[in-house]
C-alpha cells in the first residue's frame, strides 16, 4: 500500500506548480479554511507548502498536461453507488485519493518532505473537488456524467415587447459559471461573503469523513437532477436559484478542509 | 424555403435587438458596491449585511440577471435616467415608462425605506438590492438617454480594430478598461483616493443636483470617444481620459450609495 502511495505521489511531484486566476472557487475554499484553522495547523501547513494554501488550491490541474500524469484528471471525481453511498476502492476516485493523501500526512514523520508536500496540495484541492456537484457521479445515473439542457426566458421590455430567448447550457458549465461569476472577488473577500451566509452552519457542516461529505453533496445532486435533466427546457430563473447550492457547497468544503487539517496537525 | 430563411433572419435580428445592456458590467457594479461598503458606518454595514446575508458586491449585478424575468420584469426600465429635449433631467415620464427612471425609483425607495423597521425583511432586502444597482446605473455615462430629436449626433458606434463597436458596451466596461485581472479590492486601493472634503462635496445636494451633475458629466463621454473612435488604437492620454471619467462616475455612485444607505440604516 505504502509503495502505491509513494509511486502515485512521486510521479505527481515532477509537475510544475500552476497558478490560475480563474481558480477563484478553489482559492476561496482554501481561504475559508484558513480562517478556521488552528494556529498550529496553519503554521505546519505554511511550513510544508512554503506559501499560503490559496496558492496551491489548483495544483492538480497543472499535472494533467503531462501525459504520464493523465490519470490525475480522474482525481476530481467521486463515484457513489446507486444508493448514494461512497464505498469505492478505485485508486483514482477522489475520495480514495483523499484518504491516501491523509494517510501520508498522518504518517508525515516517516515520509519524505516532497511526498508530504504533494499529499497536502492534493488534500487542499480534492476536498474542494468533491464539493462541486458536477464532480459527483452516481452509478446507474448517467446524467451525473454530464448533459446538455436549454435555458429559456420570456423577456419583457417596454421597447422590445415580449420575446422568447433560449440559451444552451450544460450540467458542468452551470456549476462552473456560478464560480466564474465571482472571479473579480479576491478569494479572501469571497470567503467573507460566503461566511456571512453560511457561517452559522459551520459546526453542522464540518462533521463527518470525506466519504460522508461526498455522499452529502450527492444528495444535493439527486435533488437538482429532479429539476435539471438531459435535454430539459428550463426557465432561466431556475438556474439562478441553484447558485445558493453552489455557495453552500463551497462553505461546506472550506469548513471541512479546516476540520480535516486541524485533525491532522493537532 | 426563402420565406423560412427570411423568417429565421427576422427572429435572429429580433433576438439581437433585445439583448440587454448591462450598465457598468459586472466589474463596475461590483467595484462600486465594494467601495460603497467601505464607506458605510458600522451600524449601516451591519444592518445591510444582516438583511442581505451577503456583502454588497454579491448583489451588485442581481438586477441585470433578473431584469427581464417575471416577477421582476417591471424593473427592466430602472437602469437609466432620461434627458429632455433641452438636455435637462426628466422627472415627468408618463405612460408605460412612468416608473422608468433609475433616479425616480431610487427616490421612491429611499422614501419608502424611512419606515424600514416596520416593513417585512424580504421587502427591505429587495429594496437594498435595487438601490445597490440603480444608484450605480444612473451614474453610467451611457445610461442617460437623450432624445433622438435634439441629440441625433449621440447615436453612433465606435470601432474596435476597425470593426464597429457599441458605444454603450465600451462605456459599460470602462472601469475595467486596460485593467486586466483587477479585483474589487485592487480597484478600491488604486482609485478610491477621495478626501473626506471631496466625498462630502459629492454627497451634497438633492437628487436634482446629482441628476444635473450626471447629465453634465455624461456629455464628456461623447467628447472623449467620438463616432468611429477606434478603442484599440487609443493613445495613452486618451485611455487616461476614459479611465478618469469612468472612475469619477464610479466614485460618485459609490459615495452616494454609501450616503443613501448610511442615512437609511445609520440613523440611531
């Protein structure tokens, strides 16, 4: 087991670090977490990464460009069984990757510095990944792999009269667009905004394990798919309303990342 | 077949025609809301955040997302102000657009909010969202509508690398012009340099005074970017002029929004 962990992360370590401005979602999750980490956890994380977490929130995405590391593209997806439970042992599943990375961090005194750093970067990103509804896949539910649908609006303007405006959209694009809407916030300010809305739920959200967290997001996915489904024609306002689920998932990711790191670096 | 193609083209043209202008665009609206938030009194900031459950910038573009959709279709005309044929602010809009002007709505909402403590939370929240957007919109130079009869020379397009470009689109995005990847915080750090004396001067006066000032400044936009001006080939001085006007109007919007919210929520 230890050998597999070492090989997976050792290969990952050869890639260059990337910093993407459009990474506002991941960076904000890291910023929320930093606000709730203990001083000890913050100090240890800072020492291992040699920078704050927001700079490493998109690290895995840079690895995919290397053909040898193409398998890391799968690390963002968590697969649940048909009952919505995370029971997979598939080595590239996000939850399994996260568990392996946590194992490395818990055993950090016996691991190389570079392996520990790679594991921490992976934790920072993958906790975020499993909280993006577009990254949750449910066995037997093909829609969770992605689909297209159409948004329409009957617009009323005094000068233009009444018009039907249609716009193509997709399951993945919908969730990513919610994040992109805030790419002119700084991660720290977006984090403070999300906390205004969801701060009171922190104690409730931070409970559980990565498997429970993926299942929890899966419940939201199932509820969304009752309304948004392949080839559906939906009113634009429905898409506007799901932005709250996106922000709630980001809050959960931030609080859970903090809780996880606090428990590792206690 | 020919008939079908003509019908299809008409539909496409009609659809293009109803594309909504997004005054100040997302960056400008967010930046104005952010700067305004920095100038709220602690009481006002706390009250506004309590009603919104979010920061001001979060709702800065909300009205653009919902303006044409029921039940908010009636707000579609709340994004600008109108000039009369002599170039003076119109307060007497009648008929279908009776409530059409952003400034008329802002004035109405401010009056209504005097009794906000006795209003349902949802209505207070909705009114704050309207104020955040409409106060900003009425300061956007191209959101002053001049009548065709006396201002036909204000109906033109610019150019972008030689191709026709909407004057409206250019000025909507002007606060972000040449400022790639700026966040709201950076905008505030680099642009919000007003002294308290300057701020008071901006906030002073009635809506009528603000309206006259906005109308006056708006003409500058047409002088800085005349017809067929190529925005991709502006000199450094011309770019600076664009940013100077955009920032001046954005700061006026931000400080006046803060003033309005402080008066509503800051009073003890």
